[in-house]
């Protein structure tokens, strides 16, 4: 019996999402060993995380012509190829090579959100859209959980360089696995679209997707809330292993706690995506979720130093459940609010602004650590998410009373 098109599309996009995340989270997971071997301060991993996000922002800003020319599946394959190169460069173990690797990793991840949204928007049943988008986005924490469970022990046993090389094999498997889907899912590509640098790297290319946000106030406010969530998720993902090891945990235990954070996001994205479909009020759901996530991060910031592993894992699970499970609902809402012909552009534009949170927050966090220690920067992350949730609450109330 032939599988439904939407199920094939979901499987392909979730595979790409999972492996992209696995590759991207390898560096934060091995951060304590990586920074020690290269002679830099532990918090400098935040600078690599920011560079990775900057690479994604650059693709989201200027990558629309490539998506149009090659189609979403080929774009995902191209991303896998760039990620393979990035991880091979990282394995050299030289700080400048790690800087280049981080930027390349971001570029490789860039096609994932708009390509996935374009594929699923065209195939997913509308009554289950939030759930299907959330299942696809569950691949991100699933990849991170795999990194925590697999990469950390391998790094301890054989060195972080060999652990990073695992990602090269994962990227190669993805590249090959996606190839049979091209004929089915790249049929609407524009083979006449120019990808010459003079046509790609110009102001018009940058502004074209952003224009899709104009005239849709709810999409703009949703983007700001997603930006705040990305600041929260970015700091949790970038610093948790280093934060916990700096407080005395072993790398293996910290990797387990990190895997709990990531795994919680897998289940939460599916469960909360299903719930958003049932309530029919995804924006309100995300706003309520922001308040709870902020409270969880505040607890994470100030939990005592000598807690047993199971309690630390419980706290990281709560942070992951509420603070790293917003993505699917958000992307489904962007796809719903955008005109059907502009889903990819709208996703690129909104995600571009969202990814600025991943760029700014880790670097600001790393800057703050030498002055404030590790706890107060996490407290500020909780504060900014609370403030944004309050603003979103006011906007939702106004929209309902009009």
C-alpha cells in the first residue's frame, strides 16, 4: 500500500531536521573538552553558537533564489553537503577552523525551515497542520538528544574530534536518503531563476521575503514572541553542558541532563502541537507557554549546586518541555497566516528575525558570564521572555475585543 504524500513529506523533512540538529549540537555538547583543548574560556562556546545562527540568518536573508531555483529537497541536500564540510573542518581542532565551521553549520541549516514549510504546507491536511509541523520540528530536539546521548560518551572515550566526525557520517546518510524524493517534491522549482551573485546579494532579494510580513500584524507579533523564545532556547542549548560542568558535574552526567532537555522538546512539540489544533488558538497557547517556560528557566538559574542528577534532569526536562517546543506551532501559524504562494518567503522572513535571537543571545550571555557568573544571565533570559509574553497578551486581548 502506497504511503500518503503528506506522510512521505513529513518523514523526509523530519529526517533532515533531526540530522541538521544533531550536527549543529555536536559542538555545544563537547564544548568543555573543545574549549579546553583550544585554550579559550568555556563561555566562548556562545560565540560559536552565535556564528552558527548568523550563518542561518545569512541564508534566510539571501537564500530565496536558491530555494526557488533548486526546489526544497535539493536545497536540503545542499545543506547536508555544506554541513559535512563544516564538521570535517571542525575536526581539525584549531580555533579559527572552529569559527569557520560554526559559520558553515549555520549556512547548512538555513534551508531547513523554509524548505520544510514549503513541503508540508503543500501536503499536510489543514485540520492537522499544527500537529504535523510540530512533529517535523520535533526532529530538532531529537537530534540534540542524540548528540547528548551519543556524542558526549564518545568524546570522553576517544576525544572530541572523533565524536564530531560522527556527524559527517550522519550528514552523508541524509544526503543520500533524500535523493529519491526530488521528482515528487521539487516539481514546482523555477529553473529560470537567476542565482548569479549580482542577483542574489542585493537589497531586493533581502526585502522580497520581508514584504510578506507587512500588512499582517499578528504575524509580526508572533515573530517577536518567537524571537524571545529563540533567545531562551539558544542559551539553553548553547550553555547547558558547560553550565552544568562548571558547577561540578561530569561531562557524561551533563550530557545526560542535556539529552533530557532535548528529549522533552521532542514529546512537547508533538503534544503541544496536537493541543494547539484542538483548541484552535495557537497564538494564545504559545503566550501561556512563554510564562511557564520563563518560570522553568528561573528555577534552572537558581537551583542549588549539590542537587542529585535526577533532580537536575527533572529541571532540564521542564526547561526543554516548555522552552524548546514552540517552533512547530509558530511555523504552522506563519504558514496559515501567509498567502499560499508566499509560504516559503514568509517563513524565511519570519525565521530570519527569529534567528537573530539565536545570534544575539548566546554572545550577550557569554559577555555577561565573566561579570555576573552563570546564574544571573539565565535569570535575565527568563525576564525577557516574561516581558514579551506580557506584550503578546495585551495584543491578543486587543485583537479579541475589536
